[in-house]
C-alpha cells in the first residue's frame, strides 16, 4: 500500500541522481589517475538499480556497469582508461548513469559525468597558472585605464580639505598657550601644550602628503 501511494511521484526522468565527482580527469603521465572511482548515492527510502553508459565504451573499462544501491547507501563504480594515446588528449567523453526502481524498467533519473584525458598534470597546472596570470594582468590593465584620469586629477595638487586642515593646524600653533597672561587673545582660544602637539603632528602628516604628490 505504501508503494502504491508513492508510485505517482516517481515520474520518469525527474528523479535527482547524486554522483561524485561530476568530472573525471585522467593524466597520461600519471598511471595512478588511469583508475577513477565514481560514487553513486541513494538518499531515498527505496532501492535503486543503476546502469552506466558511455559515448566511447572502447576507451574505458567499467567494473560493475550495472547493479543496485540499497536505500540510504552508496556504491563505488570503478572506471579505467585503457586507451591512453596522444590523439585522445583534450577529448571530452561522457558517462551517463541511469537509475530506476528495482521493480520497473523506466529510467527515473539520469546524470552525465564528463571524462577527459590530459597529457600531464604539471602541464595542466602550468596552463592554469598562466591563465590566472593573464587574467590578473588584464584586470590590472583595465583597472589602470579606468581610474588613471581620476588619479591624475587627484595627484595634480593637494585637495581643498588638505589645505583647509593645514591652515587650521597653522592657526592653532599661532594661538597662545594656556598661561600666557599678556596675550590679547581671549582666554577661550588659548590652547594647551598637548593640543598644540597634536596640531603640529597633523601638520607634519599633511606636509608629507603634499610633498609626495
């Protein structure tokens, strides 16, 4: 009765298939990569049967190309590359995993996995590194071209805010210090020694910034 209730939900081709990894990379100079393992997961409450198909079956050996997976279990599918030749470098082959319920023939779900043969892991890493360097240089050039006019305007001279802060600091240094009784400036404008030191420090920073521009 439980299966009759669940059966309408199992629409052909719509069941998600969970496989890892989704890409197989074989390296000609590394025999350890000529054997790859696909793991098929079954997170469902019912058993699944599976079948592995390939666009170029003459290039690969698939151990247990068909079988079953118990509910909430997984199974490893071993795939070996048996035709490692330079003419196959860069060619993308495809494996298709079809799953169905054990009591039915129709495929409830399918998943494609790409397989590719590369000449060398070191060469692949070198190509990826060169690609990253080219992308970085392109981004840097674009950034420089995009912001260069603005930078030129900024670096043509000190900003108004810088000039204003410098003038304020100079004015603060010219004001009398607390304790100068002979000054004609109101006592409220007398600054302490610490305040003048802060103004002198800020003025020094502003002067350095102006000289660098």
